[in-house]
C-alpha cells in the first residue's frame, strides 16, 4: 500500500482546530486529509480551503512545532521506500551517462514525475502539479537547493525545470563573483555554451526563474563562466 501525502512538495503540515501542533497529512481512501499519526485528526478548515499547508521548516519555527508521532511515521515511510529503489536497476541511460552528465527521464513509477540524474544519483525531481497551478505547474526539488526544504522553484515547463536543476551544478551559477573569469580567448568560442538563457535562478527569490537581459555562459575549454547580454548569445548553443 502506498501512502499519498497531501502535497508532494513537503507542504503536508497543518495544525488542527484545537491545537498548535502541526501534524503531517495524507489522503485517505476518500481523498480526505487525515493525519499520519491518527485517522481522526483532521486539518483545520483554513488549511484545506486556502491551500494553507505548511512546510516542516515553517512548522518547526512555530510555538507548537511538529507532532512527534507524525515525524516518526514520515520517517518510516521514507525508510520503506528506500530499499525498493535499491533493488531496481538504474535506467540504462543513467548507467551509460558520462561523469557529470545530466540525464532527464520520466519516472517509471510515478505519472507526472520527471527525474534528473547525475553520476547515478538524483540531481532533482520535477513534479507536474497540473495546469491549474498558477505559480508554475512543475515543482522542482533538489538536494542542492538553497532552501532547507529542498524546493528549487516552480516552472512553466519540464525543460525550464531541468535547466534550473542543472544550473545548481554550474560553477557559481547564482553568484557571479568574478572568481570564474570571462573567457577572452576567441579560439575557445566554439566551446562556449549558454547555461541559463536570459534568466537567473537567485537563491534570494527561492530559486525561482527570473527573466533577465543577461545569460549565463560557460567556456568548455578554459572553464570561464560569465553573464552577458551581448548579441553573440543568440548564436551560442545551449549547454547539453
Ligand atoms: Zn500527528
Ligand atoms: Zn575559454
């Protein structure tokens, strides 16, 4: 039996009508939210009517904190899921991938989920939350996310979402500090690639894609990384 949590992005925590403690909620057979610790614990109406689900991070920052039994149940769920993953062979494309190469594949086990692999490990998870999500239907998590809850951001397409995950591995992608200099060698130009085209993924806005005049480029020869709004960006191919 699989347990379906109320949200896939970690926003599964809510208080009840009568307490300050946050419980974790799953959906029962009727699609109604019930706490992981006890079936008769229901979220307060505000949570369900306003999509007011909270992250563990938020719950921990409140007076009530998280229900210990719900935390334990959630840990069990995660532990149960892990060994099953190990038994399954990695997808062939993941096994064949070169070191540092990203592989973007639909998850064979879950509809609407796309996995981004790197070095035989999950670099990120992209979940299709449906066309009604105005914030961007594709929710992205990555172990490299700047946020503690792993959320990278919400995107309009799988491609954009995958790009956001890859940019987390780009050298100093979100902090152009000048440590990785602009490539000034014209001979390297064929190996220039656009890592993030006319946008940035700032840690300061939750990793959300923000349109920008500038693009992030990388030189495949000398490793130089720089942002530019120069016209040659249009003729420079995207990074694989
Ligand atoms: Zn609980
Ligand atoms: Zn160069």
